[in-house]
C-alpha cells in the first residue's frame, strides 16, 4: 500500500501540468459546493436572525369581530389568566394611522399603536429613560405614551429632553413618560425599528373610534409548548365564532421551523447543482487515467513479469486516481473557504464555510477518484503481460 502511494505521488509529480488539469475539475467542483452552500446559509441565516428578532415565542391572533359574534378584551384576558402555565404575556394591539406633531415638526411614517403594559417585555426591549405604560394608565385611559429613540431624537433632540414633554397625536396632547433604548443604530430613519409611539390600548381605541380590538399578541413561557398553546387558542376562538375563517392564529416558532426547512432544501439543491461539476471532473479523472494506463503499458508488463499480481496493479492505479482527486479536493476546500469569506464580506453578509459542505464535497471528491479510477485500474490489471511487454 505504501509503495503504491509513493508510486502515485511520483507519477503525479512527474506529470505536473496533466495532473493539475485533471485536478482542476475537482478543485472547481469542491470550491463551488462550499461557496454556494455557505453563502446561501449565511444569507438565509441573516434572514432567520431578523425573523427571530420578531420573537419566536410569540403567537399572533387576528380576529374578525361581527355584530353577532365578538370576542372582547376581557374574554381574551380571562382566557390568558386561565392558562398562565402556558402563557407569560398578552397585549391587545390597536394600530392607528395618524401624524404625530411637536410644534411645527411632524412625522408621518411613525408607527402609532395601542399596547398593554406587558408589551415592552413581549418585545424584549429596555427603557432608556422614564417609565413604561402601567395598568393604571390603561384603566383610566391616560393620555400618556412611550416613544422610540428615533422619535425622541427627531422631535425633541434627545431622550433626556423628551421625558415629561408632550406631543400631539390625532390632534390630542400626550405626555411622553418613557423612551425605549435604541434597537438598531443602522436603522434610525423614518419607518425604522426605533420609529414608534405606544399608547395605552384603551386610549388608542378611543383615538381610533372603535371599541373592537382585532389583534392580540401572546407570548409562551416555553417555545416547546407553542403548538399546544396555539391549539388551545384556536379551540377557544372557535367556540366563540363557530367559523375558523373569522380568526387566524400564527405561532412564530412554526414559521421559523418552516423557514429553516426551506433553507435546508435550498442549500441541498444548490449543493447538488454545484456537485454536477464533480461528476464531470470524475469523467476527466477516468479519461486521464485511461491515457496513463495506455502510456504505461510496458511498465505494467514488466511489473507483471516480475510477479506483480492483478490486485497490486489495480491498487496502484486506484490509489493514484484517489490521490489525484484528494489533492484536488484539499485545494478546492482551501479556495472555497477563502472565497466564501471574501465574497461574503463583499456582499455584506456573514458567511462562513459550512463543515457539512466541506466534509460532503471532500468525501465525494475522494469517492469519485475511487469510482472513476476503478475502470482504468481494472483495464491495467487485466492486461496480458506478453502483449504489454510487446507494446511500444
């Protein structure tokens, strides 16, 4: 085995250009698999992170209240109180389309919504200054608000200056009682993550001139119980509406699982497409090895006449093919890893070479060497020693 390996290295080194051209297909194939799979995983990973930041422990409920069939806020809270073993947060949501003003300054893209006192924890945000909306604010319909860092910066100049000041929403004055910490320094713009105003949801219903609330956000204490919590919510709402078209319950964890499945499928497909080049490279290995057998017919004849059996001859050529493809695989891995990092940085995503892509592509390259090296090796092993010695 060691002798065959040494002969393989000697043969490869003795025909550097031909060996390199043989490896080139393997190098390109392995590098392509690593680059494509790693870049796709990096890009989709950034999407998953942004998706996860929405809260994988959240369950969103949207209902269509009719005159005859309506679910009230009190009923939703009663359901929540009965299942505190599953849920650890709830917030009715009231979205308002309006402009907010401070003196002559106004903001039209700001998200204005009614929330509960638990919404800050649901979003996993922290306050920079001031206080959160409280239960007493909700009960007494206080005209107070909590604002995002961008709103504080644009209308007041800073969070310090915003606390206890007032701004106008829909023509009514609201006191700023809290400013939320900056969530995204790179997204401090109109309509960004930090461009929002939260009011007590009871105050928001008055501003929206609608007593019915159609949207709720729940959080589950354990994402493993998200499916059970979702089923309970659907059962509760069905008992009220008797029509599952009148409500929609969406568990964010389920959507994330579905997204991960799609990512895995896409990575597999792209890896398979890139892997086709490895098959083409395998044909190249086989062709070169057939040429090598033809060129070395006399050498094979001499070795056979000196007592080398079929197994030894076959082993020599299979190992030579395997070493060629393995070296190509190693070079392909190095190029793929470097290119993945460089291209990822160039397009602005965090892409790192995936271990699975490296292992699979290298294993396939070695397997291709063994598979496509078998036919030339078999041909060499079956040569008649007398005919081989006669060849020029």
